[in-house]
C-alpha cells in the first residue's frame, strides 16, 4: 500500500470515529459551552457528510451504542435517500432499521413515523418497515390509547387495513377513525378510555400520561389521583412522582436497584445533600447493584483500575441536560469499581472530594494534577493496569497539563504501554465536530450512558492512530452481525 492510500485510510477511520463519537454523545440540546442551534448545525453537517461519503458505515452505526436521537436521524436519513443505495445495501439497511426500531422507545418511533409522513417518504420499503414494526407491537390497543396521534398517522401512511366488525384491529380502527360508533369496546383500555369521559373510576385504569388529562378534567385532587394511579405507573413515573406521594413521614417504596445505572445516578444527584446522607446505605447499595449488573461478565476482569472523575463546575451541564456529565462520572465511578479486581480500584475526583455520594459541580478542572496522582503506583508499588479519565476535556488548572503529563508518561515512563489509558467524554463539542480530546496519543471516545463503557473502551483503541479503516470496518461488521443475530434470536 502506498503512502497516499495509507493516509486515505487513516482519514477515513478518523471520519468514522468522529461521527461515532458525535452519535453517542450529541442530542442537539444545549451543552455547558454551546447552545442548541450550534449543536444542531454541527450534527446536520456530520450526518450529511458521513451518509454521502460512508453510507455503509452510516447504516452500520445503528448496531453501535449510539443514542436514540441519532439513531432516529440515521433511520430517517437512510429512508429519505434510499435511491442512493444499491439493492444489497437496501436489504442490509432494512434489517438494521428494523432491528434498531425494535429497541427504541415507542414514542420515539411514532414521532419518527410522523416525520416520515411529513417528508413524503412513501416507498414500498418504508411502508413494509412501518407495517412490520406495528405488527410486532405487543398491544396495539394500548398504543392507540397512549400514542393515539402517532398510531393514527402511521396507520394512514401505510394504509393499514382496519376492517369493520369484530376483532382487535377492527376495534383499533373504530377507535382511531370512527370514535363514538361503538357502544363499548372489548379491549380493556379502549373501553376504559371511553368510560373515562364520564366515569371518574375509569381514569385509574388508563396509562398514567393519559389518565393525568382526565384527572384534571374531572377535577380530581392530585394526591387522590396519584394514589389510585400508582399500581399502573412505570418505574420512572413512580420515581418522578415520589415526592408528591409522601404520606406523613412515610416515603413510597421504590426498588432503586432495578433502575439503569446512569439514570439512577441522575436521580441520586437530584436529591439534596441531607437526603443523600440520610439514605447513604440505600443509595450506595443501589448504585453498586446497578453497577454489578452493568458490568456483567466483565466484573473483576480489569485488574488495577485508577480513574480521574470530573466534578468541576462544567459538569453541571445545561438547563436541558442538568448534571448529566456529573451523573455519567458518578455512574462510571461505581461501574469501574465493579470492573476492577476486588480492592484494586481508586477513584479521584477533580475537586479532591473523597465522598462520591456527595459530589456536586464545583470549581475548575485540574485534570493534570489528578492524572499525576492517578499514575502513582498503588499498594505493592504496581502501576495501574488501566487509567480511565471521565471528563469533558476542558483541562484548565493549568491549561493543557493533563495532555503533557500523558505525553511524557507514554513516551518516557511507559513506552511499552503497560498502563492502558482511555478518556471517555460525555459532552459533544459542536465547534470541533467531536468530543474534546486531551492529547493526540490518548484514545478518546464519547459516552452518554456509563453502561456502555466496556464497549466504548474497545472503540477508543481505534482512535490511537495505529489502526486503519480495514480494522475499523472489520469491527463494525462484527458488531452488525452480532446485532442482527441477536435480533433474529429474540424474534
């Protein structure tokens, strides 16, 4: 291979990693240092650039741990430009789209179908994808009540046959397009919706988000409504309404251990310090349980792990993503503890705090000083096997020290790479079209949920510049095969 081909491969690999990092972290919302418009413009450019130049990679990204916002954008982009793909590409894309839609929250899929209709995308492949997804829904009657507008839009777009007469599909059709025609419905939720217009007792039978509107309509007291609706709430709905359902000094029982790790960390950080301290055993136990579940088969396999965790003021995030960067750091702290060998984990916060449960966004970002501390040998004089840095990359006390420390460490003190160093960044830098990096030789990956950390560490190794497009494409092909194989097994 000549030099120009090698350079082209490296550029292609960098472009792909650029997009993957953006698709994992960016949601088009305001960040601490950039507004929503800048985020959206940056994402628009990246999606168009990668779709046109690396369509295969663009579709393969659906098999990675990208966030839902970008997954929906990729699906829409592929459907809008299906004429640019070959027949084989369309087949693969169709399978990837179907598998990804099955993992997305239904409300996002129905919003996507609305965008498809507004964009006038009405080819046979699109209708088949929408029809297959609707057919796979476990209870279309439930969806018709909870997401009525979305189901109606999708049914119209694909010309869903809703025959008159008896049967679940006939009832859904009557509910959506001929309301008031049937005196009653056999489907429990459809009939509860009908009765809720005049019968207060039927309100609690409906999904919580639908029941809220009827409760206001009937003038029900909030506390009475919440008590009746509690058995049918989702875990997150119970959590959001927990403070409104306190009876006397008694708090409703909620099993925090079943919550996803990053979402649990967000909940913990939303509590006042007094509550965190009073509930220390409960909250710490829940975080560790969620971390062990997220670690899975990797638990205890990472050897000696040291971490630098950013709790500077910028980790407060923005009005749209409040405390999200700090929550990712807190979740990674507990996950890394589970991934490390027993007793071989050390977590260092940039603020110098030693109590992870009481962290708060505060002060500058002295990453360089903390990296120096983290690289010091642990018990027994051994250097860490892994150093993980969780930060937005704005090293400013003093500026640039972390990158210089890591450069000297790698070049002079650890040329054999005994210590694996990785930087995971929860914040997308719209101006740089990527997550901010600490140093050229330090592999960096974007992260949104701490649960994805083991997979992201594998992706980050491609950012070291020692592998080209061929290795990266092979990795993507393996992820696609695994993703589609798992989906086919489940179905």
